C-alpha cells in the first residue's frame, strides 16, 4: 500500500509538471485574463450584469487580480511537488510565493484605483503599491543569494537512508496535495454561494507548518547533527512567520516578510561557514 501511494504521488508530479499540462495552464491563464477583462469592461459600462459578482467586475483592472490569483494557486501546487526534493528548496518556494502574493496585492490595489488624477484620492493606494513592489523585490533579491548558498550546502550534505527519508516526505506531500484540493473546493463553494473568494493561502500555510514540523522530527532519525537540526527547525519558524505575515495589515506584512527573508539569508551564510569549518576539521583529524 505504501508503494502504491508513493507511485500515485509520482504520477501526479509527472502529470502536473508535463510540458503539455504547462502549455494548457498557460493558455488557461491567458483565456481567463481576456474573458475577465472583457466582462469587467462590460460591467463597468453597465452593458451586462453578473449579479452578486458585479462588485468585483465593476473595476476595469479586476482581470489582473484574477490572473495572478490563479497563478498563485498553481504555484502552491508546485510547492507541494518540491517538498520531497529538498526542504530548503521548499522554503525557497514559499518565499517565491510570498513575493508573488505581494505583487498580486500591488495589482489588487491598482485594480481598485478609480481616479488617476487626484493625488489626495489615490495617494494611499499608490503608497501601498510601492510598499508591496519593493517588498517583493527585496525578497526576490534575498532569496537569490540564499539559494546560491543552499546549492553549495546541498552538494556537500549526505544522509543515511536518503531514499527512505524522501519516501516519507512524499507521503507528507500527498497529504498536502489532498489538503490543497479540499481547501480549494471549500473556497469555490463559498464563492458560488456568497460571491466572496476567501484566498485561503493562510489556511494552506497552517497545514504546511504542521507538515514541516513532522519533517523536522522525522529528520532526527537520519541525523542528530545539531547544526542540521537547528537549520531545519529555523525553516519551520520561517514558515510560521510567513503564515503570520499573510494575516497582517499592509506595511506590517511586508516588513515581517522581508525580515524573515533576511533571517534565512543569515542562517544560510552562518551554516555554510560552519559546515566548511567542520569539513576542514574532519580532514585534518
């Protein structure tokens, strides 16, 4: 049963990451953007009505928010498939998602901007757009340096029973995949019934926190090295901070997200330095 479950997860990875599905997803994004753009224009000029969804489509740039929301949902799916490959890559993917969420929020503010001419009416929106933009850029930059360091760390790290550890992470990733679809279905039900989309990224991150904690405990079976255990535990703390940033108000969420990215960069720098020092000691003894 364990083998069949892992095979099922592997099939899902092959299916969703295949070039054909990637092309179809890209086409779906373009089509969604065009359709929503047309609907927004028609609703904005009161040529059609979409009932309880009029409040969304009355803004001419609502299509941008829709397209980016779909893109974020697909990125969440790719995060699940990265988890069994590497914990550090999984965390990097989480920060990529956070930066895209900030960009989406910037576009969301822009989509609600009705008057471009009066600074008094638009200054708050423009300031929020700038904060989200520079916050996303800061995380993008910090993660670029962090991933370079993490690649060096991965090349020099080996674990006993690596295959078994990967299998356990695949089981956890399958649990995440099931949770992903359950949360998505719940959001769609609320959207249809109440005309409100919940954007349950914070709910998914809550499930992800528990998954990461289990991975830390499982990793203790294969390594008791203090530095590696500390690194994995710090990754879980970073996931929690990302989860908290998703629920904070504007400005504070960006500040917390950037500080967390700085924390992970410093962790990578210190861990990489300590690992080199330990390797030199092992060679000389």
